[in-house]
């Protein structure tokens, strides 16, 4: 399968790889997917007191498109409010990365991951 | 050294230069272009001679009679012809067929078609090393079983089934036995005098010959009858009509002749390279070899790198032409059905890579691959949340995953 240049760029130079302490009150963690399905995404956000995402980290087990989707998402959410980040749609990710139809589920997973991270953060408040 | 490096010899092989040269002699006006069935002139006789020589070279590799070789378009057609041909011819005797879950799709899908026609098929589970449990096999046979179809060497994991033992059982029960030998001819010695096999499928392109040509061995003693699936001019003693493709057949004959001459030395060299590769990956934690390591062709190494997803690893190893699962299924997102049949969990099945080596693999290429794999497994595991959890001592099975 041929990947778009953007997928290859994110795959070869993934942005914001890493972990943050999930027990901290200002950190929201979203982990979605399942090993049996071939992809697991973990997205973490660090939120300021006024509800702005100041940092984001990810780790992903999955194909190149899954890695690229989560890498791109961490770039996009930084500096956004929780509401703005929660409005990011998978279609925007798929479009930006020019994902083929069989890889659309990777962008869906990324959308689920940010939603889960926001929910986790809110549940701590 | 040119990249990408070819490590996918089980998908197909390049045509050996010596084979290509012979094929080229059978195409143009200056060459042997006649129709082997033209019995009225010299062009036909010459083409027939070339076909006969190829038939003999193929028969010689497996110690069979040239009259037992039926040319087809490849192993897929051979499998179809053997399985449907037997099932249709012997349907009055019974309608039960036994095969294995790890067979090639050309066998499995043919069996599915026969199920739609009213036949009953038992799909055996292999043991976790990929080999067939002979006791379970015996237990699956019934009075109305007419055919057993088991592959010699598995295309994904390279394990060698005990065709001798299975043949002894089927012959005693007077059940027809078909063997898909697409991946074994030229790699494993085959002696039809010793094996009680009724039909065997062969392919040229897995053996440094051209694509588009294969053969089906149909035993004469005891005599095996099959119903033709392609009708026309009655070629190949009525079993497979269609003008014989002289250049393809000559190519197949030559590559089988070379296989007979060079198999022993090729195998020894390839085994040395495979062991070198294996040793070079020794330092990587959490790797699992799929399939038995003893009953296995040296050409194949199928490894699961736990916590790394196969497709992303293939992307990382872009300088190495390898495959995850088989080439026929890697377009789908499903994990390999062969590894699933071995009882491997989905994670490990998703994490598998098949390296297949061949006649033109070099030590330099192996060393390059070792370096690339070691570097990239580390990089991908740094990216993997599963690896981090494993390192933190978290049992991944204890987590409630959100399946999607």
C-alpha cells in the first residue's frame, strides 16, 4: 500500500512521543483500541487552569496511518481549549493525511482518543 | 548492494537467467515457436520434443513417470483440478473431504466451493507448531471420505508436513491423497516411489521459473481418475485442454532440472544464512518464532515481534521486501489465518513478519537486515504503549480494551 508523504513524514518523525503521569490532576489520558484489533492509541493532554491544552503526548501501537493520525492530533490540540479540541473530527485528520478508505478507522480512533482524554481530565475535576 | 533487498522468495522468485535464456528460444520465427499439438510438420514435432524433455525433467525431480505430469497454469489451477476433479469423479463413493486450516487459499476456497455443491469438508486444526496431529487426522477420516488434501510445506511458516505418514494412512483406507507441493518442490526431496500420494500440485515461479505455469502429478499406479475442469481439444490426456505454452513449459522444465542439481548445495547455503539471521535477532526481547523449527525448510523464518504491529514494522523496514502473513492476504487488515490456526493470539499474529530467503540471498544482505531490524524494533517499541505497559509489569490481559 502506498502511503501519502504526510503519513510517511509523521511516521518517520513522530511528534510529541512520550508519557505523562496519568495520576496528576491536570493530565487527561485516553487509551482506545485493542491489541487484538492491531491498534492501540494512548493520548495524554496537560491542561492549564483556564482549560487550555498546553501539552500533548502520545504512544501508538498500530500501522503507519495510526501512528501518523495520533502524531498529527497532538500537534493540533496543543493551544486549543478543551471544547475546541473536542470538536476535531476524524474526517479532518483523514483529509489532512490523505488516508485511503481502508485506513479511515485510524482517524476515527484518533478522534476517540482525544474525546477519551478530555473525559478523563474532566472526571478528575 | 541494491535496496530494497528481496526477502520474499515464498511469494515468488526471480526467473533464473539460465531458465529465461531457454524460454526465449521458444518464441520467435528463429526459435521453437510451433504448437506441440501440430503433428503434421516439423515445427510441431520440435515443440513437442521440447515439451517432452520438460515433462521428463519435472518428473525426474520427484522420481515419477513423465506421463504422470499434467501441465496447468499454476499451483492454484492444479489444486482446483485435483480437488474438484476427484470430488466430481468419485462423488458416488462419498462426499467427505479432509483438509487443514493452514492450507493455502487455493485449497480452502476450492473446498468451500465444494461445500456449496453439497460436499462435506473437515478442516483440521494443526498443533501449535503447525504440524498435523496424526491421531486427530485418523479420527477425522470416515467411511465416506473420498479425498484428503494436505500441503507439503506451508507458505507462511515453512513447516514440512509428514506426507509419508499421511499417505500410508490414506492408501490403507483407499482414500485419495492430494498434496500441494508449491512450496516444497526444489526445497525438499520428493520421491513418488516412496510417498503414497495420488495427486501433487507444482508451481514454476516459486522455483526460479516463470509465473503462469504449473503442473499436477496424477498417479498412474494406482490409476487415479479426475474429471476435467477445462474442456476443449483434449490436451494432457483429456485432463486439461488448452494449447501447451511451450516457452512456459520449457522454463518450468529447466528450473526443475536445475533444482534437482542444485537443491542440496542451495539448501545448505540458505540454512547457513537463515541461522545467521536468527542469531542476529537473538538480542531482541519478546520475539516468537511461528512454526516448528525442526520440521521446516531453511528458506523460511516467520517471527512475531511482540508489542510491534506488523504493518508499521514493514513500513519501517522499507529497505527489506518482507511480508506479514501471505501476499494474498496482506491487503486485508485481518491477522494471518495461519497463525490464528496455530493458536497464536491476535496480538502476536498482528506482529508477525515472514522472511523468505532464496538462491540469490547473500550474507551481506542478511547482515544489513539484522542491523535494520534491530534498530527499528527499538524505535517502534519506544512508540508502543503496549511495550511501556509490559515494561511496567502490567498484564495486558487484565485490561478491558475497547474493541472496535
